[in-house]
């Protein structure tokens, strides 16, 4: 079984989490239990569920976790849009963060396809 840390998609997702933490550090303090927490949890869910799914012995479990990850990626995308619209993130930062999500989604979908092959 391959270590989850060796997966390129996990590495990209982990890097995105680090960037999300840095970007959200400047959110207003009143958002600490609101949007700051939500955006960080959605971002963390992506590599965390990849790791958990990879730790399962059955590929079907991993596919299920990847479906969860795809949902978290969509949730994160919305949180980034909301953060920009609330002027918590500037256009450039939002663009930098959101452009990483389609690549992560493509990698996940490809990974699922590989898992389906006999």
C-alpha cells in the first residue's frame, strides 16, 4: 500500500491548506468561529480524507473518501468566493487559491478511475 504522503494529489492539497491558513490569518477576529473556521475545515478535509481513505485496506473505501473530498473542494471554493465578496481576500489571492482546486479535482477523478480498473 502506498503511503498517502507519496500521492501528488495529497501533496498539492496539503500545500493548499497551508496557503489557506496563511490567507485566512488576516480575517476579522469576529470570524474566528465563523468563516475562518469553516474555510480551514473545508481545506483540511481534502488532504485528511485522502489520508484516511488511503489508510483503508479496501479501494472501495478510498473511492468513498474521495467523493467526500470532492464535496469539500466545492465547499472550499464557495468559502473562497464568499471571502472575496466580503473583502476578506483580495482578487489576486482568491484567484491563486481557487485555480488550484480544478487541478486537485482532476487528479482525484483520475485517481478514482485508476482504482476502478481491475
